[in-house]
C-alpha cells in the first residue's frame, strides 16, 4: 500500500519524531511505500487567506468557501496545496500524527486541513438537494481509503477515560475522526494514543514502539470505527437527523453516529459492542 | 467591564466582520471598554516553534511545554504573545469569534491559543501532587473572568442538534469551552451560534444582530455553563474521574462534567435541567 504520514511536531528529536521513524521503518519493512509531509520542516502556511486564491481580485470580498470552490475547479490552488492534494490522491492510507495541544491538533495541522481540504475536493462534493445532502460521511473523493491518528497526550489515560475530567479521548477526537476524516470518505481506524507522553522512560518507549509497529502491520486489516453512512438510510434528509430507534441502548451525542457491531470475543462468544474506538483507547 | 474580542476571520466585510462591529457598538453603548485582537489584521503567527523561545540554545531539543514554562517564568516570551497575555489580564470578559471550519476554530485562532496559553499562565498552575492536580477547570489565573464564543456555521441548526449527523454543537464546542476556556479558570457562557451563515438574508441578519446585541447586554448576568470544578470534591484525585452517582440520569461523556442545576420555568415551576448550553444552542 501507499501510506502518507502528515507529521506536525516542531522537533524531530521528540517522542513524536521517534515514533514517526518507528512507523516509517515498519511500514517500509512490510513493503509499503511511505511519504511524509513534515509540516514544520516544509514551512507550512497555516492561515487560509487571500494568498490562497490568486484569481480573487484584490478589491473583492473574500468568501473562503466560494473562493476555494473557484480555485479548485479552475486548478488555481497554490502549489503547496496542490502538492498535498496529489499526495492524498496517491495514498491508500493517511496518518495524521500530532501531539494533543489543548485537546485538539496543533495549529499547523489544522491549517493543513483548512487549506488542503478544498471545496469540491473534500467538501461540497455531489448533489445537494432536498433528497441528497452531498457525498460525505462515508462517501466522497477519498472513499475507499483508510485513515488513522497517532496522538501523544501529556495527561493520564484515566483523565481521558469514560468518566475522566478531560472527556473521553474518543469523543475529544470525534471532530477530527468523524468531522475531518470520515467526512470526505475515509474509513477511520481507531486512533493510536500515547498517554503521559512527557514521562515515558526507555522501557515505556520500547513498549509503545512495539504497539505502534503492530498497528502498522495491521493497517490493512484493522476494522474501522463503524460510523454510520450519511446516505445509507439511517438519516432523515434534509434535516440529517438520525432516525428514531436506531441507536444502541443509552447512546447519546457522538455515540449515536456509531453503528452497533457484532464482536466475537477471544473466547468465541458473540457480544454486542458500541464501538471499537473505546476498546482501542483503553489499549493505546 | 473590560471586554476583549479575539477575532479570527480573514475578511472584514464578512458576516463575522459585521457581527463583530455589532458587538463592539453595543458593548460601547453600554459603557464597556472594548479591545479587539484581529488576528489576520495583526499578521498573527500560528505555529508554536523555536522562535517562541529565544532562551533555547540553537542545538537544544525543543520540548514545547518545558520551553514555554521557562519563557513565561523568565519573562522572555515574544512581544506578540506578551501583548495578548496583557490583554487577557486586562479583560473581565473574553470573546472568541470565528467561523466553524472543520468543526473547530480556524488555524490562526488555534495558534493564538497554542502560543498565548503559556505554561505557568494557562496551564501548569498550582500544586501538582497525588492530592491536588493543579489549579484548573474552574480555578487558575483567569478565574473570576467570563468567556464566550461567537460562532458562525454553514450548516443547518438541525444538523448540529441532539440527533444531527455533525454531532450536537455543544459537544463539538466542548473541547474549546471546557478544555480551553474553563481550564484556566473562565466562567464560560453559553455560545452564540449562527447557522446557515452563508445564506443569511438582510432580515435574517437583522434578527441575528438583535440576538447578539441582547447577549452583549446580558454579558454580566447570563448564567455560565455549570461545569464541575475540579477541586470541588466531585473528582477522585489523582485519577480525575468523576465520582460514581453524581451525574444526572442518562448523562455520559462530556455531559458528565456539567452539574445538574435547578431552573425555574417561566410558569414558576422548578424543574431539573441538564445544562444551559443545550437550551442556548436551540435559540442561537
């Protein structure tokens, strides 16, 4: 497979830098082709602005979505954005790797999303009418590809658990996994999360590296988070509300948008689980 | 009162620009002092990087949290960051205003948070031990001040409702309201949200502007979202898990961290409600 890692840490000699190298080596050892967009090293521009849209007259009002649509359709996006779009089209798997800063991605990576996920490419795709609200959430130009996050957090796993004060990690990452990755069509794998990242000793690093290698070896076979497809019949159109009664017992909020799947336990029993994501966070 | 608006839209002639002007005029008419940090106009730098930490030797490994701590303690943060910190200390109320891009804030505003919310100022404050996990979530250097979001979204309100496909707006904003604003101590007011922002006609704008003026007139009296205080006894330390049985019926995930409050209905009856935030989103 072809794998693109978008890397967003300012220091190559960081834990993130080391984990990136572990991932790249394991992927290449498995015979995959790997490319890395190292945003700090590339000097990535984070801000959507007039410079993104050369066709926009200097005195015209900048409406970012309309300008993005025009630039994508006319092939006049800037060279740095076009290069990233080419990489996304090339890759079978996209990995976003970043330290969790203020419960989300660093600005430079948000700026990569804001600028590269153009109108007509990552949103505004397909028919928009009272019958169909576009090709998104499971459909779109990136459908058929896989994506996953590699995230380091300074806090403890307990602080990000179901009752932890920060909120559950899977819900904190929902705006990224569902809103940024599933939206343009990616199948989203459970995230790889490292906790107490600033306190990791050598033994902890080795164990973490081995967990990461295992995730790299299973990129093609890991089950994606079973988000519901927008156009699969579960949602009312155009209100885009989940139809009544489809959810598993007790699900509210983000968990409504994850299908109940049958899971086979190691003991051979079949049980019903809410999501693969919760299980992953517990082992990440 | 003193009010700081941090504004993150590249076009002054946008809906966001118009709403900012409405807010400023109303606040000034009420006798408040207003300052605006217009991030695009200021040419704000979004990326945390080596340039933030002049004391760091060129060959030293950059550990962002440690470097931030050293720079804050030694007074060597960069002039642009120091100026924003001064404004935050000056203001009684902080308003973050932005268009919702990919279910979060634009990169330039995330970069304002990443760079201005320094270690020792917005995090890493207070005793950290097995008995106390710092002054945060309701305590910290910004305690006693108020904060709120002004957000525009292209999608429909239904798409951001309890069963809407994007996820409920209050949960999408939780990483910002709870994780960025409540964390260093702000009392966080329910957000002001505008939906179908790209389709607003003149009548819609006038109605929206009047709703916003009302929110500006009630800045001092609006009840904050009743997030639970970390050090108020609701959480186990150091696991920082919510104690069993404290939550209102059916609450999971982010909603666990909002206290049940008694509300008096317009008919004089007392009823129990989960959060003021849900009600606000319905009227925003």
